[in-house]
C-alpha cells in the first residue's frame, strides 16, 4: 500500500467529492489511494472495510513509548480515533466529508511493545449531520481487550 509522503500525495478535493465514503475507504484499503501519513508514523494499516465497520492492524514499537517505557496513551487514542471515525466514513454519502467532534478512550491494560493488535470500529448511528461509533483494540494472539472507545463525528456536505 503506498504511503502519502507529502501533501501532494493526499487525495485532492475532486477525488473526495467523486466517491462515497465507503468507496473512498475501499480505495485506501486496496492501495488505489495512499494510506494517511499518521498510519505510517504510528505503524498501523487498514485491514478491513465493511459497511459501517473498519479494522486496522498495528504494532506499537519503542518510538511510541512514554518516558517510563510503556506505550503512550496517544497511540491508543490515535488508532481508536482512526478505526471509529473511518467506520463512520463508510456511511458518508458522495459529496460529503466528516471529521471527529470528540472521542473517548478507556485503556484497560498496557499493550506490550511489539504485540500485534487489531483496532476495530463500528457504527452505532449515522444521520445527516452526525455519526456515532464505538471501537476496541484487541491483541491478535491473546484476544485480550486493551482499550475501548467511542466517538461522535460531524458529517458535512461540501460543494
């Protein structure tokens, strides 16, 4: 999957307006559109796109630790924000965009550095102007829940 390395590599306005959110997410999954730069920096990849559900796989490494050597809470937040908001994106109609209004993260246990995880987000509600989703991060090998979250996104029609 290609990485966006400059602003010029990101999808332009015409691409955003030409497809539904579901089609946009599928194009990113399939490599037609580049994955966002934050996914490269935080070491996660879009793995699955369904109608109203998205999953990323990732593995935190040393660069994602805090001064105590444990995984920084921002990693949990960024990965959960991505999977939950992208689940909402799958429901956004052509000609509209979304952005996160707020999100909440509950860390239930520390993810060991080097553990492969899946972050899954699913839609709970999508209307004309807002979308609500939930998500969780689970260990691939152990199946344990490491964090849960919820989000509210605003959906905006653009012209």
